[in-house]
């Protein structure tokens, strides 16, 4: 049980960061951090407080073959969400099937004009979170059961055309999770990267993403029946 | 586009690229940080094979979670080290923390006063060192042994020759004092 009392939560986060929790408790905190942004921030504060102590561990070269082992472990089932969408709809990875099935159901319920391009943005647990559809010059975002941003942060939508150096802001996502924009400087195109980042209230102060990428996907041609 | 990417501050943009599935960026993170992070894992596992397994596990987690790194919450080095420490701690827990605590290599450096000087390379490190120095010695030693070498409460208790309950309470009190001191 993750406690509700702030002092008890802070103490638990501290012991998790320190590493003294038992296996079961530690696993519980690790799971809770994934869905509880407040607990994640509390843990991150403790990790940052302790971080200078890592200087006490003597640096040491790892075995020379370790990188190739890591790369080999990445290959068979790329877990990075962006990679899955790099290849569009054709790849047969297990998660894509479930997402496509969900998307088909969604489209059946909404016999709207068919978009030219679309993508589904996934959570880090590969659950569908947002549907992005492009038609004409419009980009339309709809929430698929997305949890809201933390109270002191905003979700900002970005588009990065292939070959572009920097993403273009498509604006802040309203609380109801629906947004339609017609960007003037870019046009939706296949392969365009769409991402949502966590930003300060009012959006990125720099005009570039400053916060972590929360969701990401690439526009692909929509399936026409 | 060529630019210098050797500074630690470049880890943030590299992690952003990793979040986009950029494997070359992941390799760049590995090349910059592997020796430091392998040291972190080996201080906990004290077994090079196990430390290599933990570092591999950690880099798979880094590839998966790079999008979650938030610069507002602290430096990228701290985020990376935390992932490596938790991967190593998971490995230690999976084998029941059977690593002997009477290992003469264990904790001898950290408990020396001058070892804490190494922590003080940054402003944050100096504050942490000063706050740790203000704790009672056994309290400080317990926290350092747990963090650097992954010792459980029971192992800290055995090493300091104190009852388990006492060690738990001391560490908790020490963490509270640390938080107040660092605030």
C-alpha cells in the first residue's frame, strides 16, 4: 500500500531511493511511480539528493562486449515506442495489432470523413492514449482515455516533419483532450513525427520542447476501405 | 552537424533522441557513462558478471524510459545512476542479498572521512557532504553503506553490530534530518 499521508510518502520515497526496501515493497513503489506523478516527483527529488554519493563508487571499464550484448537485446523486440511507428502500419509487432483493433472499433463508431493520415500515440506501457488524424491541412487530436497532466504542468503538442531540424508547436492541449489546428508553416505528411511533451504552465518558454516526451507517434497513410 | 558533445550537459538532448528511438544516441550515452555506471553497479553487486548483467538491464530500461527523463527534476547523470542502482538492487534482491557483509573491500573507502571529499565535487555534493557530516557517525555510515553498496537494513545492522530495529529507526531519522538540512 502506498500511503496517502505526505510525510509517510516522503519517507517511503526516501527509503526506495536509498535502496533499503524489501523486494516486494520496492516493486510496489516502482509500479506506483509509473502512474503517480506526485510520487514519481518525490522519488526523483530523493534520487537527486543522494546522487553525489555515486562518486564513492570507483569507475571501472565494463566488459568490452557489453555494448554489443545490449544492442543484441534491443533488436528482437524493440521496446522504444517511436521505433514501432517509424515503420508505419506494416510491421507486425504484437502491440500494433491490439492498437489497430482498438482503432478499427473507434472508426466504426465514428463514420466521420476519413482522414488522410493518422497515428495513435502510445503511453510508455504501450496503451493507446491519443488519436491523431490529419485531413486537408488540419491536424485533429482526440484523447483516448488519457490521464490529465499534473496540476502544475501543461501538455503541449508538437509536429516534426521529416528532415526538419526542430519541431513546430501545435499548441497546448485543453483539459478535454481535444484539439484541432491548421498549422500555417507545415503541412501534415506521412512520416511526420507527432509528440506530446510535459511543459510548464503556458507552454514551453523557448519555443522548443523542454520537458519529457510523454507520447509519440508518426503519421501514416490512413487505411481506406 | 558537428558539435562538441562531451559535456555532461549534452546528456539531456541525447536522452531526448533516445526517446525518439535513436540507437546511436543510446550508444553515445553508453560510451560517455558506461565506466561510471559500471562502477555504481559493481559497488552494489561486487561481481563483474552480475554488474554487467545489471548494466545491460539498466540500458534496456533507459531505452524504454528515456522519454520520462525530466530535466526539471535533476541532472541526467542522477537519473541514469538511479536506473542502474535500481537494476543492481533488483538483482541483489532476487538472490536474497546473500552477498557477504564481512567482505573486507566493502565500505572501507566510504566510511573514511576523506572519501566524503570525493562527493564534494559539485555544489550539491558539498551540501550533501556537510549535511551527512552533521549526522551521527553510525547514522551516516548506515546511509552511505545502504546507498553505495546496496546493504539492507539487516546487513547494515550486522555490520554496525546494532539491533535491526535500532538501525531502521536511525536510518529513517537520518533521512528526515538530511531532508531538513538540504531544504
